[in-house]
């Protein structure tokens, strides 16, 4: 009966929507090839249009009738949605920064500046919220895709009940395209095996040209695709840079659409990798910025300059206070030695050049729209940054971001010696010192990753729509959030949110429209966005009508592994934003009732928007097991060359023993080329033949290379083998907040036809992640080489490659191992078990108690349950079958 009622209800809804669609007025002669129609938009795609012609047995007596072409409502604007990367409030000149951003200035002068606009504090969460109009946890992006865990708020899957703005607009007749960064495809769905429904082209964007993942090498992007096909347009083109290439692509796109259908509006998302690491501007821009000497006085003076500029421009209140410099965390500029100043000035110049370069290319896209005569009816959002400026570069900056995420970084002296002269070129994957990040978030405290303080979430944004916005150069101070962009676009286009897409009922959009602010009469109106929660890595805040309750920052963003309290025990602060624009004064002690009110509201919002469970771990989530094409497998075989298998779907060799075998045929005269590789110049391995000699190279984050090389190969068939035995316990130790199992050493043996020809001991191995913008390749090497001294890409194997096989043996903890780890659990880690427990202080050994003598029955039960859960986590991490898991947990508990 229930199913029958549901079927009747569904049929009734479909008929109603169909009737509504048919009731729409057709423009032009109905049934003619030129007829158009605007759909109601309740159901996407719309029901088929009724054939209103005439069909007889003979075509001469029949009348054809074409379905009307769907077009947006009359007057619907073009939309250009620009979002840059890792840039805080004080970066752009438009919001008081010293770095010239004339394109953003142009949009602000031709429209409005928004001074109270917010992100989520991290890349792909902000972008998921931006394209859906929902909070980031609501659409599965509580963290970045590479840290996804198996909870609805954190699984990196935008479910089908939350259609993107691309899908809504395309089904309503818009041309839709996306250029640049795509950080919203699950890492484990980014290969050529798909599925592609979570790629831009599967989310309603008809055309995509950009890179998959959090960042990329702008000189040689190994993760660049067109639609769903990997491409390598930089090969053989020295000086090629993605920022310019994607601007060229976008300009070509809008011109092509204008030539083909000039009356159809377009929606373009333009998302350059700038200014996320690596900072890769062209030499022209490095010189332009270097000649300005913007940073010679250091980061403390820079803050003062930006702060003064912001007051002069009116983008902060005149009574705003500059938050204090964190002397306990970051040195003041005058405390630095000459070498530090020299290196850090170089880093800032390169970063600023990247900002200015990207803004210039964005300006080219805007100008191209103007050249077509379409700027007047183009709604442009220019959001400077998807979170605050990044402090992930560590205190000294880094020549290689991949090294930083693996816990390695050279000293200032080493950086000056080996990397200073090539900083920002294709020889670095560079990032700047944390002092600059803090300064570029002026006037606020903290940086990217921190959701509780505006240094992590406040973004400068400008909106222009010359046809509609008459208060040109105006400033708007209303509180808004990235989830408000989608409803603003829909209102501007007079398109409603669909109730059903592909037969699936849609969840409500959670943002509110900002269009009311376009009217100069509303420049001082109260914000329609009344409340907003913030959460990232358990750091969190709750905003409500001029107040914000914020947890104290328990882990600095540049610290990837840290012991922190149970998230429920974080201390809280309270700020009255009506009188304190910058979160300068904590008034929690004077307003306990308000603090309690906001704390309780946070938990309600957390339940509502899939924020739970809270998890403070960072790098621990990088090694979390996720679905992938290689999940659960320990043996692999490739019988033909293949390239472009992304890290999320490639078998991981990290923290494991493994064996490669390559069945090859060497021709007369010898051979060379790649057999199998993963990663590149900044971290990875390669198994190849060089000048007819077998070689295996491990590139340890570009700071060291370990190499095995054999003798020349005779013509004919050979089996080339590399066998590695790992010494550590493996990543399962992380379940106990213990990182001793990862990054340990091992011994590698290179063999030819079963005979060992080279043996080397590796003292340390890469613990967490390979170079993420490169792929697993067999038979050639895309992207960058693992050793530039040996070869250049694509390094195609010139012999015959019959087969490459890989077997992996992952370490497994014994019950005794688990017992030892339990004794030191929570002492030093950020893994899941470090966040569990009952919040009691740890004893000197790191455990809540040293024995169960004198404990209550309830506490003994708690300890038993905690131990059992830890044992189960280890069993799952080791990939044991059900029967094996049961036996393991039983022994573990004993």
C-alpha cells in the first residue's frame, strides 16, 4: 500500500510538472526550428515537450513540429565566477594589500566590494560549497578530497540530491564551462576508469579544462585534463605556464560560444591554481614585482602598511584593531638573521608575482568579455582566495611542498645553497614562510585551515553587474558566506532551484541570495545570512547575528602531527563583532550566557549539516584506506603501456614491502626507457632502463635520491626485478596516535634474471604521500622525471615490454604489537584514537591510566571498549577478512 501511494504521488508530481512545462509560452512560431522555450525549472531535465504537429500515413499530409529549444529567462546574465586559491583578506590591493591586482580593482570600481564574506578555511570544502549552495559537510567535503573518511560529511561525494549550479544552469539553457582547479572529484574516482559523474562534466559543466586535485606544477602539470582526457600540452614548449594557458582556453571558449550562439548566456567558473603552492609565476612577473621592493621592511611593517591601507579604503572600520603578532609562534622580522631575511624576501616576491600574474590573466578574460560587448550584462564574482593565506610552508618556507607533507624540510642554509636561484621555477614546488601568511591575512589572526578565526575564513570579494549595480565602487559590510553565491546567481537569472533532478528530490539550498545588496538603498541593510557554523579539523566557531563563539586554536596549521585534547574539551572564546571587527577582544568571561547559547547552537548545526564526528587528525587521514581501483589488492599486472593512473587509484608502496618484475626484450643495439614510475621530480620512484642498464631510483622528496643500477643488458629476453623489504610496523600504528610505523627504512635488491646485481639500504622512506599531481605510468613517463640527470620525459621504453607485475606485502600488527601500542597511545599522535576517549588527562606514559587497580567497574568497561575499538581499527586497516578480523580482535583483547 505504501509503495502504491508513493507511486501515485510521484506520478501526480510528474504530471503537474509536465503540465507546468507545457503551459510555458513558446517564443517564435511553435514547432518551427527557431522556436525557443523557458522552462519552469522545477524538474530537471524537463519532461519531453508534446508533439503538436500532425502525423498521417503520407508525409505530404502530415505536419512536422520541432520541440522548442530551451533558453534561460529573458535578460538572464552571463556569469563569470572567479575564485583564486590560498589568498587571505590582506593580499589584494583592492582590500588594502600592497600587491597590485588591477583586474580585481576593476571589478570593485565597476561594482561592489564585500568586506564580510567567508570561506570554509580549506580548498575543496569551500569549492564544494561554492558550486552547490550548501555547507561543505552537507555535500561530503568536511576536509579536502585526499583526506576523505567514511562518514557522510567527509566522504568527498556530492550526492545526487544536491545538484550543482552548473547542472541547474545547463539544463535551463546556459552554456557552462569550468577552467582551472577541480578539487571536487573523489581522489579514488579520478582515473580513466571513472565513474565520471563526480567530474565537472558529470556535474553539469559542458566543458572542462583544468587540473584534478588540490594543486599542480604550473610549468608541467601532470594532472591536467580536457573534459575527461589527460593532456600534456606543455611537452616541447619551454616557458609554457598553465595560468596563461587556461586564460587562453577561457577566452577561446567565450568567443566560440558567442560565434555559435550569441544570444545564449554563458556560465564560466574560472579557478586558477594561484596562489596555492607551488608558486610558479613567469620571469616577467618576477622582475616586475621584484623591482617594486614591496617587502624590504619585513612582515611586521607589512601588516602595519596593509592595516593603514584598509582603513583608508574603508574596507575595515576606522575603530578596528590590528590583532597582535603571535610572538610565541613566529619571530618578528627584526629577530631574523641576514640569511633568513634574504630567503624570506625571495619567497614573498615570488608569491606576490604569482598573485599579480594570475590577476593579469584574469583581467584578460574579463577584457575578452568586454571586447565582445557582453560586459554590461555579465554578473562577475571575483573571490580572492578559497581560504586564508596558507601557512603550510613551515617557518622557513619550503622548496618542495611534498616534502613538507612528509615531515621533511631543508634548513635556511640548505635552501639558500641549493634552491634560492631557482625559486619559483620548474625546479621547485615552493611555498613561503609562515610569517608572510600571517601578514597577508591582516587585520585578522591565523591562516588557512583555521575555521575559528577570520584569518582562515575572511575573503575579499568584488561583484559587478553593470546593467544592474549602479552604486559603482560601493562597499557592502553584510555577513555572507560562499554558500550564498548559488542562490544569488539563480535569483539574478530568474531561475528557481529545482525540486527534482533526474528523478531525485533535491535538498534545499542552504545559502541565501546577496542580490538585495545590489540596490544602493540596501547598502546598510541587515544581513539576510543570520547564522553560520564553521568547522575544520575540529577547530570550529558559531556565528549568529553579530556574535561569534570560537574555539581556541589547539594546533597551528604548519604542525601536521600534534597532540591535542579531545575536541569536546577545546576551550572557547567569544567575540562581539558588532564592536570588534577583527576578533581582537575575547569577551567570554563577561558573557557566559551568550557563549553557552552559541555553543549549544553549534551542536544543533553540527547535527543538521553532517559535521559529526569531529576529528582533529590531519596527516593521519592521508593514509586512511578509501575505496579505489586498487583497494584490497596486493598483486597487479600490466601487459601494455598505460599512463595517467592517479595516486588515488594507484597501488601505494608506502610503508610496505613490495616486488616489481618486468618481462622485457632488449633489441640489438640496446634499449632504454621507463618500465614503471609513480611521482616525479618532487617525490616518487622509477624503474627504468638507462643506456641499456637497469635502474631503480627512489626520489625522497627531492632532498635525496637512492639509486640501484645493474650492468648492461645483453640482447634478448630478461626479467628485471626490484625487491624491497620494509622494516617498519606500517600505518596501522596511527590508529594509536603513534607514527613510528611509517617512514621507516628497508633494503632494496635489484635483480636481473634472478641474480642480485645491486643492494642498497634506505635509512628512511616516504611516510605519507607521493607527488600528487603526477601519476602511475607504465612504458613511459608523463609529467616530470624522478631524476633529471638521467632522462627527460616522456622517456618511452624502446625495447619490448611484455609485462610488468607488482606484489605488495603490507605489515600486520600482532596482538603483542597492539598491546605495546596501547600502552603509549595518545602520547604523540593525531590519529583517530588520539581524539577518542573520555577526555581524562593522560598519565606520564601517555595512557589515561597505567593499570586497572582500584578502578570502578564502569571505567574498566570503558577501557575494555576503547581497547576493542582500537583492535578493530587495526584489523580493518590491515585489510583482514571477516573471520580473520574476529580472531585478531579476540587475541588482541586477550
